[in-house]
C-alpha cells in the first residue's frame, strides 16, 4: 500500500508489472482474506465457551482437547 513516510511499499516490484485493475483486485482480496482471518480468530475464542459438538461435554481448553484426540499422532507426519 501507500504510506506517508515511504510511499508505495512494493519491495518485490510486482506493482510495476500489474495494471490498475489488477492492483485493485489484489487490494480487495487482501481485505477479504483479512476479514476471514478475523472471523476465524473470533470463532476460536467463541469456541472456548460454546461447544456445539458432543452435547457441550468438552470442559477443557481447545489446545488440551485437541491433544487428546487420536489425530495427535498424525500431525508429526504432516508437519
């Protein structure tokens, strides 16, 4: 984006090759993905207090409940 002290921030030089319409598309998609990320973080916080699965019988924080699942042994192979 364009900020006051530095001007156009484009360290890789992608804006020089793109059209104005393409730059507007990139800005719009950045806003959209940022909003989705904010909703996801809100869902994580709300999920700590409200559990729609298992009839609400999960009384542990999500990081502990996740570690108690059978998929815990799968993640070292994925990462």
